């Protein structure tokens, strides 16, 4: 098949490209978004990411960086592609784009669908205290992450301290196993296994209040809030809390007694083991 690849980084494109070519398919173009929404502001650091993608771009490969969705169906149709393979794209693709290839589009999603549809499934799994997550490869439809599942596997452990680099390396290994199977089923015309809508949950962007700790919350909720924040910021930031009249950015907590600041939550204590003071102008 001739395949258009959509991804978030040079590493993401390299992974998809390698899996597709080893499965006997031909990538014909890359598609990347610099903004979270069509026509929206360019994300911080997007220029560096695009530069890395360009530096790693295979000879003769086109890189498409659209500002809006309106022209994408015509551009994609021009490649005569059979399939879109997506891993990490923030825009919802309308039917006109999904129908611009012969077979449609499939997506790699880092949850056990239909659980945690949406842009940040791993963050929500950590926030909710899940012990593991998984990877699903599914047909794309006009609603987020709702199409038939072509391949799926659980078993990615979410320990107490989830290190982003290690987790994404494990996700990549799952993709290397699952995507060839999904591609073979797509070639065979499989519609995939329908998702159970009654079991669907949504993993949208965290609400503004998530950046503040309320000590009236349960101790596990507070601990998981800090864990999820730390994962999403690669350990560089955390939610803000008031402790003994001081504003702290909480980077790490413990549910077991530990060296640090003991704080009572709504149902018991938590120990702040790593924090930094918050300047007056900080959120």
C-alpha cells in the first residue's frame, strides 16, 4: 500500500516509517501539525520539532505542514494513497480527509479503547490510579478514537513514578508488534472489532483547577494528581499547594511515611518529598 504518515515528532515518523516499510508498504508523504487546533497558535517549540523532522526526512519524502484543514483532502488525494497511518495528531480529521485515500485511515492510540478516548490518555490513566495501560490500533472515524479496533494489547505498567522516556520506549515496542497486524487486517478489509460505547470514557485536556491541590481531597487523589502532573511535564513542574501559609509547587509525594512535609488530606496524610517555592507571579 501507499501510505501517508501522520505523527508528532521525528521519532514518531521514523517508527511508523520503519514498521510500514518492513511490512511491505510504501510511505509517500509525512503530515505534521504545529498547532493544537487548525488555524490556532503555533505551539511552543514547534519550530525545533519541525527542524528535527526535516533533518531526518528520507530523500524524496514530502513534509506537509497545514495551517488549516480545508485544502488537505485535495492534497492527500493527489498522492493516490491507499491509507493514512496516524500516531499523535491533535486535530480531529473530518470525513473528507478520512475519505481521501482508498482505504481510509488508522490510528495508534495509547489506551485500551474505548477507555480514555482523546488527546492525553496516559495522563488520565495515571491520574485515576490505573496500574497499567495499553495500545490500540483502530480505524479512524469523524469522532475521536471511536472506530473498530484492528489490534490491541494491554500490559504497560504504570508504576508509582512513571518515567516518560521509559514509558514511551515501551509504547514503541507495542507499536512495533501491533501495527503490522493492524496493517494486514486493513489490507484484508477487516472492519475491526466495534467499540462498546457504554464503556467509553474521554481523556480531554486537564481542567484549570488541576494545577492546584485542595487538601480536602482524598490522599490518593492528591498523590495521583502530582504523579500525573509530573508525567505531563517530564518531572519539571507540579501543581501548586498552600502549606503552612507558603505556596509550593509540589513535584513529588509519598503515601507512605517519608522524609518531607506531612500534610493531612481529606482522608489521611500524604508526605511532600520534593517541592519548590512559588514566586508571587506564578500560577
